[in-house]
């Protein structure tokens, strides 16, 4: 048992567990702390990867020759955190699309009426 604790000790120190806490804790508590550390570390790696991916994507979008560039949104990566913002954004996009449609229809009707008036003259 003491050999096993001696092997765990450096890992615990690397995980930020102080030597006082390590020696005052049970084996199960030490395992729980190490598992928690590994979960946090794994999540941090995922977060760092997402940050790197977003950064690279933004750089590529900016240098891309495409006209209609679609930038990534926060909910593309953290949907559960930004669900309300996504809903608001989609509603605003829908409203904007409707306003653009109304403007196109208004211009079409103006052009139609202008041509119709020209035909009567």
C-alpha cells in the first residue's frame, strides 16, 4: 500500500494536491481528486482546441476571396451556453431577411408601375 501511495504522490503533486492534503486524505479521496483534475484538464484541452480552431477559421475567412463569408458564432461551439443568444440572433436574421424581401418587392412594384405608365404614354 505504501508503495502505491509513493507512486501516487508525484502525480498528486502534479495535480496540485498539497502534501498535507495528500497525506491527510484517504485513498478514495486521492483518486477522486486526481480524477477531477484529469476531467478539468481534458476540458481545458478541449477549450484550447476550440479557441485555436476559431482563431484559425477567422484568419482563413478574412483572407478568403469569397464574398459571402460566414463567421463562426459562439453557439457553434458552446450551444448550451449560448442558446438564448442563438435564438435572438436567428429571430433578428429572420426579421432582416423579411425586411429585405419587402424592400425587393417594393422596388419590383415600383419598376412594374413605371413600365406600365410608360406603356400608356
